[in-house]
């Protein structure tokens, strides 16, 4: 579990996060949603250590990430996997080399064991046999799956996904959502997904933290997100004609 206790973040004199309290549960797909500029990306960067909050705590199973020695931070980072918005695969590396990269960085495994782990992770995301291909030879959905395989390489306890469905067609987006849910449950990972995708919100959001103007506006799950009494959340959810039609039927 990851707990966010009274987290505030400033850039100079500008405050972008205001006393946020929420948690992300183990073995579940936890979503962070909100409008562009709401602060959700800054919150995720505080979670993974790219930003340090000026106030509050980020606790990983009780461990205060931002107030631990550098050596302990490095060990904790080895427990994290990250799927970036644009996949962020290294173009000059094969898929095998991309997936093996975190193992090279964080482990001293023999090369043969690393290769076994790479093949296992590629099997998990239904990409067997692509080892020698380069990212340019993959479709957008395959790149996202390869990025998930890389994030799983070090057998993480925590998985972070930044807009994993960005740029994908609806069918491929659904496949990526199903894959994220599958690996979360199968490996009991604490998964945190930053998303604008309302299909993801209403299908895989086992916990949902809605960020509004830098504050936690609402917290719930996919079963309650369409029937909340939070006007700001409703404005966000029902901004599209499709969800407006859903609302008319509720």
C-alpha cells in the first residue's frame, strides 16, 4: 500500500498540491484522474521521487520515501516499475535489450537468468518472439505492451502507468487495460494509473482519486464514480456526449 498523508507541493511561490490525503491499495488498479493542469501528474511524480513535496509524507508500506537515506531510496526504486506515456523505449535497442535494461541497472543476475526473465515478461504481455525486433518495427499497442514488460522486469511491488492508453484506438486501449488489470492481480502489485480515459475509469478503477485544482476532490471506485454527489467530478465525467447519454439512463 502507498499512503499519501497531507502532501503539498510548491514550485517557487506557486502551490500546485494542497494537503492531499489518499491511498493506493495493494493488488488493485488505483487511478488518479482529473482535468489537465489539476496536479495529478505532479502527484504521480511525487510518488516516484521525481518531485519532493514540501509538506507531508509518501509512505510505501509504512516507509517514508522522501525522508529515507539515498541507499534505501535506491532499493525502494528497484521495487517500482514505470510505464511512460509515450512508452519511452530506447529506439537504438532491441526489445530484448529494452526489457533487460532495468535488470542491468538494478540486479547482478547472470545474463542467462536475465534472458529467462525477459522471455517470461514478454510472454506475460503476449509478445513472445519479438526479442530481436526494434521499437520502430512494433505497432503502438505492441510498444505499450513491451513497455509493460520492461516495467515488470524487476518483479516490482509497485507499478506506475502514465496515460497508458494515450494515442491508442479503443480496442487496443481495452486490451492494455485488461493487461494492466491482469498483471496487477496475478502478481499482487500496487498499481497506480494516471489517466484521462473514461473507459478506464468506469471499467478498471478499483480505487479512484479525483484531483481538482490541486486538492483531492473525491475518492471512490468505478461502481460509485457515475453516481457521486461531487459536482466537480460530475462536470469532469459527464463532459462528453457519450457519458451524458449514460447519465440519462442512470
